[in-house]
């Protein structure tokens, strides 16, 4: 008799975005004339930059000629031309020395942040922020590191670190000893960023406790304040204890193209049961090349064009559009009396629901009265209750219209 992997049965039904979709569809069916504006799911709306399109077209032509055709990427971890561009532009430009063989190109930071836990033992204690990007938790449930869902939808075996107004949505160090720590800055969903001092504390904690930090920097390109670190490797000693995830999805509109990368420095070690230190990078490479066969040449050519002078300029203009949306959302909502966070170094606005209404109540009110869809904070964890996430990824016209309707609610 074939047995199911029962870890999957521990996952909570009614995942956040399907439930949002269900409520949206039900409202639309009952109100066919309503023009619903979505500021819910974190997907981009601006088209790819012309420099990227041009590079991808050129790559397609190369694929159509015998002399320039390419099959499998033999390295399995990304073409050298792309990893070199990443090294120079994402790290060297910020005073960080990362080698090309410490960079692993993939088809998404979702997959990488989800898969990375596989190379670590099942008895590690995992710590996540609350609210949290659900991928970190769900992949640890699937792997069997947790019990079933307990109170407030939390799982036994996971250490939740509340992110609240009191700590500026940057988690405090846990009191218990943890081994695998997920941090995401700039943060989805709160839009918070961590300062150098705050990241320093985390790196020190990881070094003292022989822990590893999984640092999700998918929104790095949205940082606007000068003194906020873009990479965790700007912190002394981080190379020994941190893995960094980056993605072209939000920074260059690649959500439908698919390209990302992960950095694992040579110095990063984990330990065997008898205390022997083992390099993590070769193990990840082994896993990556066994379960994944590389990102398409056309896609990697497009990603490399993100670092060309035109690519940089064009993508910055797109980011400026989103961040102008964020500013407008933040300022308009503050003016009409909402308490809002984020939207300065991230394309997310984290607003406090008025009069203590719950996140889902606020969702229903906003949908029925303003025909605007956002994301209930409670969907990201129990500490998100009483909050609501709006994204700045909508078109400027939609943002303006949504804000006008907001003012009438
Ligand atoms: C969007 C997002 C990513 C990027 O995922 P891709 O798979 O690269 O599209 C990673 N982490 C967070 C927190 C995100 O919101």
C-alpha cells in the first residue's frame, strides 16, 4: 500500500492567496459591474526593460544558429558572464568580495529559500519572523521539522520571533538557542529594513551559537536610504554564517521570466553529529546540480542585461515608478488617519487596521466598499493580526483610483 508523506497533511488548508482569490471572485460574481483593483499579490505590472528584451531577442537568434546554439549549461550553476556581472555589480560595488564560484544561479528565490533547508539536519531548530513569508515555514513542515498546527496557526518545533511596532518590525534575538534563522530585509510583508547595527547583532548571535542565517534580500533594489546595508555580507563575519538570496523578479520584472541566485561563501560551515565542520557550498552545488538543470540561456542573457548601463537606468526608472506609488500610498493614508509602516525601502505598505478590526474584516470592508483587494496581515502569521499589506506594484493610475476610493471608506 502506497503511503502518503504525512508531513504534507500538517499544512494548513486555505492558503492565503487562494482564499483571497475565492473572496474576490465571489464578490465579483455578486457585483459584476464592480471594477476591482488588486493591491494584494506581490506581482509586478511594468513590462521588462527594453535592454533586457533586446538581449533576450539576440539570445534567441543565437539559439537558432548551429554555431551559437547552446544546450545544457555545463556548470549547472549559471553562465560565467552572468555570475561575473553579479559579482561586480551587486557585491564589489558595495565593497564586498564574492567569488563567482560562490554564486549559484537558479529559477527563483522562492525555490532557493524553500530548498535550502534540505542540506541541513532535521533536528535543527528553525526560527522565523512573525509575520513571515510562508515559504520558509511550509517547506520546513514538508521536510518534517515540525509537529502539527497548534494555537494561532503556529507550528510546534518552530521558534516564532514577533515583529511589532515596539521592535520596529525587526525581530529580537531569540531567548532559546536556534540553528537556522530566516531573515528577510527589506521585509515582505512589513516593508521594514534592518540597520547595520541590527544585522551585526544577528551575525554575532549566529557566530556564537554556530547557527546559520538564511538572508532573503529579494527586495534589495528598493532600498532608498543611504546607510541601510544591501547585502548581509556588508557585516563583518557574515560570510562565515550567512547565505544570501537574491532575485530578478521584483528588481527587474522577472516574475514570469524566472531568474535568481544564491550566494554561499566558502567560509560557511555546518557541523556533523560528531562536531566536524563541513563546507556548505559544495553540498548545495551537489544538490542543485542533481535536482536542477540550469536556467535557460535566453533568460540568463536577459538577466545579464540588467547590469548593462542601459539596463540599470531603465530598471531604476521602473523601480522609481513603484516607489512613487509607495510614497503616494503612505502619504495619502497617513493624511486620512491611518498608521502606516514601510513603503520607504520596500514596495510594501503595512498599515494598522483602524478601530481594532481584524485583518480579514478589514479585507472584506475594503473589498465591498472600495472594491480594492489587499492582503490581510494575519495571513502572514499571528503577529500580523490587526495589520494589512498593500503593494506598490499596481499601475500608477490604479493606485490613484484606489486611494480615492479609500478616502470614501
Ligand atoms: C517575491 C519574493 C521572492 C522572489 O521569488 P522568486 O521565486 O525569485 O520570484 C523571494 N522572497 C520573498 C520574500 C519574496 O516576496
